[in-house]
C-alpha cells in the first residue's frame, strides 16, 4: 500500500483511514493483493481511490473479505446487483471494486449494456 508521507496535517478522519489501511494489510490479504495489482496497472490513483472510499466517498473503492467490509458502497443499483450475484453464484469470499476507471463510452447509467 502507498506509504508515502504527505505534508497534510493529521486529522481524526485521516487516522481512521490509516487504521482501515492497516486492517486491510493484516486481515484482508486478497484485498491487499487486489489493491497492489490495481496500483501496478493504473499507478498511484489506485491508492487514492482506496483512501477516498475508506473516507466515505461513493463510487471509489469498496471491498469485502472474510466478514470484513471496507470502503463505501457504490450508488449504482446494477453494480450492487452484480456484486450480489457474483458473491452468491460463484461463492466469492473476496470482492474488491474500484471506481473512476471507466472505459470509453461507459457511464453508470449504461452499466451492463456495453
């Protein structure tokens, strides 16, 4: 996970984000691997999406693994339905979703149609 230092002052919200990141690293190994793979693919934006999702911003990052849930759910009903289907139908024990990496022509309103 991105461990770079910033010049931003510490906040209570920032401390909470750091606690969740520590939990991902130690208690959600598959989620942590997914974050690392995403960062290898898109760079530091992956870590920014994780932090924003943990801080409560919708459509950035949401994951669950082994009974733990981190991030903020997406507000697109079709994504929520897809997640439920894959988790139940394929018995997934780990789901990790990143936002804002939309393909050309993709919008939240046409999800599942292109």
